[in-house]
């Protein structure tokens, strides 16, 4: 065998061996690649499943959160705290046990967002308050059904069958003069809480009273702020001329003598006496005008009060900004009805005020209680020169329990004969009827009324200029409203002041000194510091 044939055979064997090895490698590679592909497929499926699961959980979570009331999820970050409610509202709605429905007859998308958010959050305060929006464009019959105009909140209670309407302009109060001059709407205050709470109280309480303000004695008109508070507490204000009517009207629940500038006649004073003797309530508010008033003095003296002839002041509690002892902060008796709902450190501000001295009332049955006055550092200015030191009062209430004769005691002789005939017939009635008669007799025996006479010596307690200037910083209006509502068992002062939307500017005391600091001192200091740093780095 030749050498070439041996080499060819060896080459063939090597080629076959290499071919077998390549085949094995090929088979092994395919197997390994398939395995890798299987692992990648499982990993991809797992990742996709996790992504889908995460999306589903997110959607479910968002849907669940969306069902939570906005009052729980949203926080009031507004500077005016439009959506932060007072303890008065929270306590009232927490005790509410009657269902009340709020029906906003307006297009929700076109309504100011402040009103929309407020109504949503306010309704969320109680399970007994519900909110519904009715679009008058889509349902024009709503305007006829509720007898209202567009953009009106209807507050209704099915149990009492009472309804109250609140205009959106009463909630978000516009400045009419601004619109007149500039042709655009500018809102000055937000009175949502006060208006809605008053409306709810009206529809569930069924209470409504009439206040008559006397006239023909130079009386002033009741200020805007006091008038609004009377409305919120369901008092209807009217005027009365006692000489024309001949007596205090029968439907008068409170007779108000507001800042008279001339005296009442003796005949008018007698009418007021008759009204008080029947359990009436009288509120007398003095102004700063000095005049002779012997008949009003007589009325006050009967109930244990005497008005000073000069203005009172206080050297320990005066308003420093005025540098006058006659503009001061009188002390409020915390245990009195006038201080109900008022913080112990709250201030009451008065200016140019007369004072009261307490004297013995005409009858022992009259109880006299002061609730507002100066400290022992008080004084009264006489004749513009001499000052008499002492404690004087600016708010006093006198009450008297009066027994009223029942109508049965006023019957004539004929009625008496009939009663005697009926008595013989009633003798045969059963025991149940006798028991009911005994109960009626017990009720008739307890036939007493309470007369109330309150005197406030300063018009500044309700003056719009003062109350608007100081706002919530003073409790003037609350004190006055407490004296009015204290005589009614089913009425409490739940009025809430509107929140101002006016821009509040920061004021800087000693502006010249601060300007020097920020415009001169600090810039020079920064320049010196920068130069020193540059000079040091330059040497490096």
C-alpha cells in the first residue's frame, strides 16, 4: 500500500470524526437554546402578569378612593379658610336628628367652585344633610316647583314641611358699587356657613319671632350687621309708632328702642309698662347724644338702673391706639347669658359711652344683673372736666316673674251659673276624666311669665364701622345678639360672621429702619463678603 493511500484513509477518518463531533455539538446547542427560550418565555409571562395585576390594583384603588367624600380627602389650604367650619356648625350638625335636604337649583359646572366645594364639604358634616344639584337649563320646571330663581339654594325639611331659600349672592357677596363703576364682579365676603346654618335651623326649629323697633323719637336705623344677624336668627324686624297704634302690637316678641334722641311721652311709657307686665321683652340701646329724658329715666329706675350724665372710661383697659380712656374694653361677666359661646379672653370694644349705676328696683320681685362694665379703675366725665372714679356698668338686664290671671277667672255671672250646672253633670264622669281635669288644673296654677328689660349704654357695640374694622377680633355683635336671644327658650344665637375675601396686606412697623437694613446694610455686607472670598482665592 502506498504512502498516499494511508494518508487518504487517515484524512477520511479525521473528517468523519470531526463530522460526528460537529453533529453532537449541533444537537447539544439546539437543546440548550430551546431550554433558554423556554425560560425567557416563562419570565416574560410572569412580568406581564405582574404588570396587569398592578394596573388592576391601581384602578380598583382609584375607584375606591373616588367614593370617599371630598370632605375627608380634601384639606382647606385657602388663606381665608372658606372650607374650615366653626365649632358652632360642627356641634349643631352633630346634634341634628332631623333630615334636611339642600337643593342647589343651578348649573353645577357654571357655579363658582368656592360655592360648589363649600356645599359638598358642609353636607358631609352630617348624615342627616343631603345635597342635590338640579340644572334649571335641563329641568326648567324646577324654577316653578320651588318658586325660585336660578342660582338659589333650597333648604327643606320634610318632617316640618318648612322651606328656606338662600341666594348664591348671599353666600358669595358681590360689591355692587364695584360692578357699577368698573363693569366687573368683585366679591367682598363669603357667608356660606352663616347662611346655610341659619336656613337649616329655621326649617327644623319652627321658631320665628317679630321685633318691633320704635320710631318718632329720632331713633337710628338698625345697622346692617345687626339686621343680618336678626335675620339669621329668624327675627322679623318691623317699626312701630306707639302713639299711632295705642299699644305695643300683640305679635311683638321683642320691643327695641334703638338709639333715641328724644324722650318718650308718659303715655308711651305706660304702654311699655303694660307690655312688660304681660311678660314682654324690651331692649334699650343708648347712643352718644345727650338730651333730657325724664320718662325713660323713670322706666329704668323702676327696673333698678340709673343712667350717668357723662361718658365713662377706664384707665386700665383703654385702647392704646386712640390714647383715650373713653375708648376701652369693658369686662364681660363670663357667667352671664350675654357671654354664651364667647371665649374667656375675647374683647368687647366701646367708645363714647354712657354708664349705668345700679339702684334699688321698684319691686322686690325684680332681679337686676349686670353683665358688662368697667373695672374699679373706671370713671365718668362730668361737665367735660371733673371725673368721678368708680365702677360703672354698660350692660344690665332686669327680669321679673309675673303671675298672669287665667281667662277662666274673668268669666261673668252667667258663665258662673252655667259652670255650676255643668258641675253637677260632671260629677257622674268616670275616674279617667277626673284625673285629666286634675292635670289641667295643675297646668293652670303654673301660669307665670317672665318680663325682661335690657339696657346697653353704647351704640358702638353694634356700630357697623367698628364691627367691620375689627371683625372677629371683638365680640360686640355676639354679646348683643345673646341679650336678644336669651329671653327665648327655643332660640339660641347661632349666627356666624361672613369671611372677608379682601386682600390682606402685610404691614411693617418702622418701615424706614427695615428699608435701610434690606436696601443698604445687607447688600453692602454681601459685597464685602464676596470681595474677601475672591481676594483669598486669588492668592492660591
